[in-house]
């Protein structure tokens, strides 16, 4: 919290020298929103570790619900400038954090049980996980800044619209990650290597197999989706093809996400940190060179960084317990067949 406050104060010294609006907003608001939402984040980690997903749902409803109500209130009053929306976002984060503290889910009282050994362990783990999170955020925004500066806001709008529909993949991935992390940690604490890898393969395989149908639908109906969300003006642009390319690349997302999740669960956050740094460097390099040589936003939709992440994650997990990549797809396929069969039997029993 103190480091964030220092960052906030120091960045204000350079505000007069920043002309780009997006960078200015990032400098002004990132540390503030991070600080005020910290209790909610801690509470989310606690209830997720306890597998109390009902409480996790309540936290999400409080956070998102208060923000949506704030926006509706601003619309009614006719106050919908960007600055006022940012105020609403910060206030909703403060409200959710206050709720987390008052209800006790943030476990502030646990601080009195801290020990030097526990603090050291958390620090050594956290220095990599925080670095991974920060680098991941840069990984997600670096393309935006490169496109904006090299090609312009029109190309950025085209890319962002295609990118937005990738949330169809990200939302279930985040949900399964929240469910899978406690299982992976429990298996690791029991020193059951086979169970750790088995859980990882089950989640990764099932999601990958499920994504195949989603990707096929996106490839076939990309123009329809872009037309509905962005309007007819985007149909003559590269947006639909960018969406198709990103959806194909997204088939690797479950591998990358659950490899990273499992590495954290087996206390190997350093590998994740190094992996994300390499992915970030590869993404920036490939995007910059691609746009520089082609002048097209297509250069951004490349698979290289994701492939690097999968390879490094696979290498890290194989050091812990060897397994074959193809076994993940085999597990996913067999588990999918089993789920379909179980559902069919349930329907049969209800009819009889």
C-alpha cells in the first residue's frame, strides 16, 4: 500500500509532460484503483482458497453491481464524462473493499498471527507472482499502445473489437481457474504428484475440447458477430479475420493458463515470472516488427508468444512430474464422452 502511494505521488510530477490521453489516465488512476481494491482482492483469494464460491459470487455481485448502479445513476443525472465514470469505478471499488472488511472475509485480524518465517515465505512467493501479474497486464496492453502509436486509433478500434469477443474464452477460463486452484493446491500439499497432473489434465483437456466448437462457430459467424457488436462500418475491415485468427490461437489458452496455474500451485512462481517476461518480449518484438514491415494490424494476431508460454510451462511441469502433451487432449476427449454419457443417462432416468 505504501509503495502504491509513493507511486501515485511520484507520477503526478510528470503529468504535465504526458500528452497521450490513455497513458495519462493510466498514470493517474492505476495505483489508486489498485490500492482501494486490495481488500476485495484479498477477500477473493481467501474465499477461493476455502472453496466458498458462494461468497466469491457475492463479492463479484457487490463489486460489479455497485459499479453498474453507479453508471445508471450517472446516466439518469446526465453525467457521463470519462472522468465521472472513473470516479464511479473508484467509489464502487471502495464500497466493495469496505464490504469485504466489515464482513470479515478479508481476514484483517489474521495479521496478528504472522510470523517472520511466514512473511519471508509470502514475500519470496509474492515477489514473483506480483511480477507475473504486472507483466501479464503489460502483455495485454502493449499491443494496444504499439498499434495506437504506429498505425493510429482507427486500426486500434478494429483490433479492439476483434479482441473484445475473446472474452467468450476468457470468462469460462477464469471461472475454471478459480475452481481448479484449490484442488491443485490440496493435491500438492498431500504430495500427490500424479493427482496434481491428473487435475491439471482434466481441466485443460475438457476446456480445450469444449473450445473447439466455440472456435468453429466464431470462424463461421465472425462477420455476423462483428456486425451486431460493431455495426456495418466494421464489416469492410480486417476485424472479422482478426477475430477468426485470435479464436484459433485461443485453443492454446487453456494449456497456457492451467500450466501457469499448476506451476503456482506447486510453488514454482519464478518459472511463471520468467515465462511471462519472455512472452512479453516476444509479443512486443513480433508486433513491432510485423507492423513496421507490413503496416497492417494483422501482424498483431500472431501465435508466437502463446506458443512460447505453453512450451515453458510444459517444461516446468515436466521437471515436477513427466507427462505427454497428447495425453491432455486424450483425457479431455474421454472426460467429454463420459459427461455426455452421464447426461444422457440422467435424461433417460427422468423419462422413466
